[in-house]
C-alpha cells in the first residue's frame, strides 16, 4: 500500500490535513485507532460546549425571559442523548468528508517503521511523506489513589449528573466542568494547587470567581492534593467529598509509537517542529496538539493543517500564532488574545453601558484592550456574552498591528456587542461617551 501522504491521527489536525491534501490531488491514507474527530469532537470542544449551552439555558432562561416580560419554564430532559447524537453526527460527517475528498481511512494503531513507512497491525503503509497528528491525552496527576478519579475527557461523557463532584485543577477545563455540573444540579468543589485561571487579569478572575460562588461552586485555591479516595479528596486544606472525582490538570502529547526508532526529537511538551511543521527527520511532519507549543487549541490544529497542505503541494507557508485567541466557556464567557507581557496601558469598556447588552439582558463583563508604548493593540480580553465572536475581531487587530486610533475611529454596527471593542479603544481618547465617569 503506497500513498503520497500517510497521516497518523484523525482528530482536528489530521482530519483537516487529509481532506485538504486529497482535494489538492494527493493520495492520502489517514490512520485512526479510535473515532474520527479526535478529542475535540468526541471528548473535548463539542461535548463540553454542548453541556455549557445546556447549563446556560437551564440556569438563565427564566431570568432572561422575565427580563423581556415573558414567562418561561425549563426542565432537564434527554440532553445527554442529544449530546451523543451531535458527536456521532460530527464524527460521521468527518469520515464522509475525508472519503468524499478521495482519502482512505485505515483503522488501527499506527507505529512508525521508518520515515516512509507506518505499520498498522500486520499491514505496512508506505508513503512519501508522513504526518504525525496524534493529539493529546489527559495528564494523570501523580497522586495516591488517582485510579479513583476520572479524567476531564470522561467527565464530558458522563450520562448522569452526580449529586456531588470534586474537580481537581485550576485551568480552563477544570473551571468549565465545575460550573457546568454545578448549574446542572451537582454540589461541586473545585480544588486548585494555584490561583484559578491565574493567566487572566484580576478583573476577569474576580468576575469569574463571583459567578462560580453564585452557582454554588466551592473554590479552594493553593491546595496540595495528598490522596484521592473513592469518594473524597484529601488536601492540606481539608478533605472534600464527592460522588465523582475529576482530574483536569493539563494534557500530555501522544508521541507515536516508533518515534524513538525513527529518531524524531520531542520533549515533555510534544514533538519539536519548525515554522513549516517539519520535524528533524526529513519527510516527517507534525501538526496539532502533539507538537511542542504552549497553546493546545483546535483552531491552531486547523491552521497547522492548512499550512502543511499548502506546503506539501508546492507552497511555502509558515505558521504564525500571533494574536491567536482562546475562549473559556464559562458564564460569563471569557476570551483572550495576544501577549500581556507587552502591555503598557489598558483601556476598557463595560457591557452594562453597551446598548445591545442592555437590550439582551446580559450585561455582565467588559472589553479590555492592552496597548504597547506606541499605542498598538497587543492584547485583548473579553468577558461577557458573545466573547467567542468578539475576540476574533480583536485577534485580527493584534495580528495586523492595528493602532488604537484606527479602531477608535472605525464605525461598527449600532447597537451591537462589537461596539464595546470600539468604545474600549475610544476610552483611550476619552470618547467612550456611553460610559459613566
């Protein structure tokens, strides 16, 4: 079996690269040991955001209806089944797209035999180029009794709401899970060894912690976990009980079998590549979360896939992660982009002064822009409704080196949430006329 390209891994990066390469005329074999869609579709983005949407509607629909002068009641029904139906649809759609493009899917565990050959069981797949897109797995904490806990991936696929839950971790996944299950009716304790979401500004952290407290999540920061029992977590700040214990303490790259044999360089954070996604072994590439970079995000995996597909069909593109956004699916939603280390001054605008937010009845949060000494936008933080969309505008501004003046004197639709971005920029010139001083 000989192909132009063999792709190991059918998650976001591998799936997208396979389709793009096949559409551009390459013969492609995609090797997947589990289900097409990888972590994002099957255990990460899709089920987690679906549960976020359910928990948001369940906890706030009555409030929003009352604000609009409506009467509304809502009850939990078969939402776990609907979650699974969406996962199945997206995984099946991915398979169809690969096959429609002309790619071939080979099911099984892949092992690198050489830089041009991959073993899948008793079959050897030969290829001119090999692409490693094997993603990540949940990091297992080195704590006694960890076998009594489930991973964040397993938590998104539970088929019931536990009466109580302890979530270990202080990052994005841990906080999202804690709020989701608390809003669905679980009594949740969030245990973190450091400050929760410590990379955010103090204002964003304060609003999120207040929201978690309102939802009944008990947050225990700077706690060291000593032992996990079947229904409790022992820490240096006390013992916390939960019918389900979840660990969400980061992720580790899935280094493909045979990597050492072939001589591929990697470290604890993933496979080493250059900005053309080439490994140190000629003809072998790596894309997506398996590579050595700090941000493990699905949209970066898509970007990697596009760059690689173009380069393997005669192009000369390079990855540039400047201004890449990240979204935290909490309520209020949080999104950030850029580099806080470059910020010399912040300007902000609150959503409670934004006409569209007032009409919608979702007025929590703000937009903050971070500027360098020259007035260039180098960082953005959006807390509130629509953050996942607004951060895209800010990300483009950062990527293109937009000056605060350029954004301040741009007309965006009125009334819209996007006006908050413009008004944050106008605050630099004291032109944010909708906000009280």
